C-alpha cells in the first residue's frame, strides 16, 4: 500500500560561511504546532542582527488569518533535519537556469506533502500547490496559477530515484535531497508486484522515471511487432518533419513580408506613451486585446469596488501612484495620468508592465498584489506598499542633514538587495533587463530593506537595440544612449551610478553639471556626451572603502565588457559587508 509522507521542497543557497537565511513558516493553528503547511526561505546577510524574527504571531493574507514564525539560521539543511525530526522531507535547491550547472542560487520554499491544496503565501508567480511523496514512486509537486489548485498545473515536477539519490542538476536549475529516499520499482522487486507494479511503472514513465524491466520471453515474442512499429514511427516522423519545415518556411516568408511592409520595431516592453505609439493602430488594437485576455493579468484581477484610493504619493509623465487599501491591506495604487487613460497605446503598455510584474517573483522586487478595472479607463495596479519611500528621497534627506558621505553598512545592504534583484532578473530565460534602474525606482521599508520597482520600460530580450526615449538618461549606459546593441550589462552600469549616489548622496554627475565654464549648469545632453566619450565618470566619496570604490568604477565602465555580472557584484558586496 502506498504511503503518503511529508514533502518539504526547499530551494536553498549553497551553504556558505557568513551567510544567514530568513525562514518563515506558516500555520493555520494558533500555537504553530506540527509542521508548517508552507514556508519560504531567503538569504539575508546578518539576519539575526536585524531583529526581524517572530514567534508564532498572527499574519493576515488575502483576508485570511494565519500564524507565522520567522527565524534566522546559518545552515538550512541541518535546520531542516532538526526541525522536522522524524518527519520525512525533501530539499530542493533552485538555481538560475542560465548557468546550466546549478551554480547560481535563486530562492526557496517549503510545501506540506499531504496531497492537498496548499496556499502559497505572498507568492505572485504561483498561488497554490499540491505536493505528494510515495514510498514506491516518484516525488510529485504541482504549482498552480490560482489559489484553489485548478485542474491544470502551471508547473510540474516529477523526480525519479536516481535524480534524488545522485543530487544531480535537474532541468538545468534544480537539485533534490531527502533523508528518506524512496526505493524505485526495479529488478525482482518489480516482478514480484505484478499488476500493481505495472500501474506504477506507467505513472513513472509519464513523469520521466526509470522504465519497468521487461522479461526476455516477452521481448522475443513481441520483437517483430516492435520492429514494424519502429519503422512506421520513423516514416511518420520523416513526413511530420517535412510538413513542419514547409510550415516554418512559409511562416518565416510571410513574417518577413509583413515586417518589410510595416516597418514595426519588435520591442515587447517599451516606455509607456513613447515606443508603443510607433506601432500601427491595427497592431496596437490586436496587442491590447490579447493583453486584456492574458492569463497572467486575468489571474491577478481583483474586484475594483474593493480598491480604496487615498492620497497621491507621486506623479510622473505617464503615471501616478496613490496610497490606498484593498481588503483592509495597505497598498500602492498605480494608475495612468488622466490625460493618457483613454489612450489605447498607453493602456496597452501599462498592461504589458503589469503582465511582467505578475510573473516576477523575488523578495527584492516589489510584488503585484492585483490588478483592477471596471472599464479600461480606470485600470490600476495594486502594488506592495513600501512605507520607507524611495532611495532618492532618503539620500536627499541625508544630504540636507549633512550626514557623512561614503558607504555605511546600511547603504551597502541596500546595494546588496538591489544586486539580488538584478541577479534574479538577469538569470531568467530569457533575461529581463530593467533598463530604468535609478534611486527613484528603489523602494525601502522602515528597516531600509530595498526592493526594485517600476518595470515600465523593461524588456525580456537582450538581442535588440534600445528604442528612442526609453529610460532615464543620467543613469543610462553609453551603449543604450547611442542606440547600440546592449545586454544585461546595461543594468550594471545603472547600478554603478546608484552606488555613486549612495556614496555621495548626490544626483549623478552633480560635480560636472555645476561647472560649464560660463557660470551656468551643464545640460544633460552635454554630460551624456562626455560620459559616452569616456571623459566623465561617476563621482564617489573619498571616504569610500577601496573595494567598494573599485566595484562602483567597474560597474560604471564605458566598456560593457569591463563591467562585472550581477552574481560577481553580489559576491563583492557580501565580502564588503563581512569586513565592515
């Protein structure tokens, strides 16, 4: 008889000395007894020193009360062994798929493996899960887009015994561990189970596990039939490939003709109100119609009447942000400015930004609570509320108060959080490039935990050139400003400028803008020309640590090849914090 056990799926970072982890468990019981039904785990430098632990405190999510415990640990694997004690569990480490060898960590979660629907608290990409473990079959984990575990899973995992015991890199981004690894059906064990073994073998075949062993007598009696089937399968495959090639060739030919006749730039994520307006009216209507029916957007939709708009927080050229409430939860409400709400182009690009935010999921990225509308003109996005405001406002305050310049532990921690967000974005497949990284788009909690926001000009492809008027010029990489080919290193340049802001408290290139030779202020265009020519670099305080000064200068290099990748930035920031 199949025995159902506890499945704990934990996505962990390699156990590295000096690293700590913030682990949050969720219970439905008031005393937090037994195993939590859901848990998330994230690396947090000096977690134990930041007073962020909780012991079985109430927590409300989606109008439902749960109870959570937040702890800080140094070794998550040993912690799992001691915490779950005799309960069976499985650990799964997740890495960036772009590395291909399970080397760059992303994030972690834990699911109760009782074959029931589990709510995923504070998750935006997936809302619920069903996890199952059997003593005589593969592990199963299904993730769903809604909170009720709808019939069709958005993502499935099925892990056979060899993957589990060898801890091999699964699907280029996962590793699995277990204290009670199941015994797979093979050899004499398979033969002794008869028809019961056959049913399990079929299940394993469908999920990628080991094939059932076939007896020699059965092989010989079915050999001729097998040969005929193989020949027919090969012939069918050849015909299918031929038909597929014709369809592919005709599609490429038609697409090329359409591209030549319309001259449309392929740019999925463009600046609201600028790049999108270059498309034809028919294309914009078609794109907008698809977005309104997109599964990610519909899955995040909430009733508009439950959204209460309160005070205006900020207003830009195409959008404005209010504080407000949704189901009693404080949220930030982003809307188009009144002048653009009736524009199909602006609504379409706003929906594109919302769609991207709906699929991004990382503790250092502001998460999408929901999207609401009664009519297209009142479309609004509900975002996580960050009570600490934005980084630019904080640095302005530091400047007015004449705070010491240079890097403090708190400033480096902010930079570290942003680097975590960039590492996640750049590790996606395809990579997501923010393209508008600046201090104004870095939001803070009261404890100065930083999160990245504003994906209005982000894009998912790194093989094109930048469309005109996208992003914020003073933070832009030279190759982006000049319309050249760029990749994720464009974000690293912007990150270098943010490091300059953290060091000096000033807007970028303030030291140069204040002297134009005739007593006035140098215009941005002249500053950007000097930056692109390599004649002007970002300024850093002389009080900065040498290692951080060098990191900032490397990030802000004119040549993209000289800039470090996001994981390397993370390493240097971690090292700097340990030495502070």
